[in-house]
């Protein structure tokens, strides 16, 4: 039934953290997410406190290496292949890891931004994460030896002890000296309205909305499922476990993403 829906084309994909778990990046609410102890930092906490920013950047400096080393999995490649066959008309990702683009997909709407860019909160300049990584390494010689813990979250946050955090030195914007933030939407921060409007428009024009690896627990992604249902766009959901959007879906599948999407490609044929 999923193959019949996808074969009609004009599919819009909405992907979540579950699509990247097979690349070694844990999700928030699935099996790997339950192993995570720390809650994500909020935008309000990050902007209000220099100590909070130091804690974030210390943990993210270590976690970024794990994110940067991750590679697209079978699920990412299958979505890119479906797009290449002309069956996928748009991709909205809630992920910030860049793996869907690395698999070859084009025109991906990064709903929550991307970890490979850094934003200055004062002057608005965006710079590559690799540049910041080099500056942080230079500012913290020998710090790696004090870093304790290797658990990494979907937002690139790694578990660290207080001693390692307190020893970490943060760097500021090279242009204006302002505070730096990853170019991602934190918890408690709003997605830019223009980006949301673009996603609503994609959803309205879709022949079907295919949700991949998202529990749809937060409104950020769930609203597009509700929008599709209101406009008569059929919804299919593939996820490990139930989701908040199941009641709106024509098809729900509790299944591993990579194997399911590879089987979908095989069923669709060349």
C-alpha cells in the first residue's frame, strides 16, 4: 500500500531523528533516546548565561566530532533515490545533522537549521562550523584529555563532567566579539515564520506526506501532519513506535527505516 501511494509521485518527506539512528546518532524519544540523561539546553538558558554557553560549547565541541563523522545510512540514500526518480517533490527535515543532503538529496528544507553553521547573536554573521572547531581546538590545548563521557545526543551534545566544562574556554565572533550560537533552533526558540510558511505550502501541494522517523511529539513537525489532513493530503508514517500523528495517517508502519525504505525501492522497481 505504501508503494502505491509513493508511486503516484509528488511525495513530500518529513523526516525526524529516527531516520539518523542507523548512522549512529541517537534520537530523543526512541530506544536510543531513553539512554540520554541530560535535557537539551533551551534558547532562553543559552542566551541568558555565559556559564550556560560555556557548558553548551564544551559539550558540543566534543559531540560535534561524532556528528561530523557520521555517514548517510540506507534510509537517507533511499529518500535521495526516490527524489532522483522524480517521486519526491520536497523534503522537510527536523534533523540538524546534514545527512540527508550528504546522501545526495537536493532542496532540503532544514526546519531546525544545521549544526555545520555557526551564527553570531550580535551581528548575524554565519560561519562554517569547521572554522569554529579549529578556533576552539587552538583555544583549548590539551583539553581533550579532561573530557569525560562519550554519550552524544541528536543535537550534537555530549555528556561531560563539571571539571571538563569549567576548564573549557569559549571563543566569540571574530567580526564583532558577540556570542556565538549554532545555527539551529533550540528548544524554546521559534522556527522563522517564512520557513514555516514554505513547509505549509509544500504540504498543501503534496500528493502525499511521508513521515519518516519522527514521533511527532513536538508541534514543530506535527503541525504539518495536521495541515496535510485538513487539506485532504494522505499521510503515511514509518517510525519505531506509535506517533502523535497516527490518528491522521492513512498508513502507519512500526518498522526499521533503512530496511523498510530499501524494500520500498525494490517494490517500486527501476
